[in-house]
């Protein structure tokens, strides 16, 4: 006689109490892993700004982008301030000399700000321009007369145009209050310098557009994380508007022949 099949035992199978719990835990784990996988390598998003090289400070997270920006502000002052002083002496028009005055005033102000910020964040700053900036200064040293005016206006306008986008990127992404305030000051200063340089009448906008199209803004490099902020960093530096921004008025455009494009 064939044995009768045994009835199913209650409490066994995937749809029992234990099976439901296991299935629920598995679904929860998958749900947690999917966002990590989806965003792990999206370098174009803000997630790439805050990474393993971000350090904690009393003023908020300090990213590699933030540290590179502080360095770039210092580097700009190391060559643009002497370039401005030179323009006040060698410029053949009042517009060029006034632009030089704006450079001196602006970077004197910004250099004091960046040194204060770096001190509070425990960051080391460079003490001499980089190689590209030294080459620009050498070109201006050799130029004379109207050629100097053109070289000054176009070289400085190109440099300010490149850094303008970097300031915007930092201001949009930083979570550090000191860096945010410095970016505000840098933004107003760079925009002022762009305007006075264009007001000289020597900026070749066609050559400028071609140069900007061929050479994109140098990428931000990942600066190594500092050992940590200095002891007792003090209160957050208030946002102080640049004192020269409302003191000077833009000079009239220089009366000059059509500018000659810079040699490539």
C-alpha cells in the first residue's frame, strides 16, 4: 500500500513569520546599498568636493577645493600687486594708471584677508608667484609705451577671467564660513578689476574669447590635508566689503587705436 502524502507542517516556508523577516531585512540592505553605488563615482556633483581629504574646523568642513582657493588668492596678490604698482608708473594713459591703482588697493586688502584666514585655519601660504605668473611679470617688465598698456590690460584681464569661475565654484560649494567670506571679498575684487581693465580700451575681446576657449581654467588640485586648525582660532571673521569698491569710480575708456592681439 502506498503511503499517503504528509500534510505540510505549519510555520515552514518563505511566507512564514521567519521567512518574512528575512526577506524584509534583505530588502532593507539592498535599499541602503543602492544610493551608495549610484553616487560613488559622480565626480561632477558636489559630493566630490567633500571627500577623504576634507578636515573638520571650528568654521565648518574644509575641503581640498577650499584650501586650493586660499592658496590661489595669495598667489594672485603676489604678482598682481606689483603689476599694479608698475602700471601706475609705466602706464601711458590715466585709465591704465587707474587700473593699476585698483590692483594695488584690491590685493592689499585681499592679501591681509587671506593671511588672516590661513592663520585661523592652520594653512601654509606661498611667498612667491608661480612660474606662469613670473612669465607674465617678465613680459610686462620688457614692454614699453603703448605696447605696455596693451600687454598689461590683456594679460591681467585674461588672468582675472580665469580666476572668476574658480571663485564662483568655491562660493557655491564651500561649507566653511571663513572661506565663504573670503570668496565674497574675492568676487567683488575680481569683478572690480575686470571692469577697470576693460575700461582702459585696450582689451582685445576677440583674442580673449579665443584664448579662454582653447585653454580652460586650470583644474583645482587636491591639496594635502593640513594637520588641523591652529589652537584657539578665534571668532569667525565678519564679511567686510572692500574699502575701495565704493571709493573709486571707473575711469573713462582710453583713447587709443584698435588693440593688437597678444602673440600666441
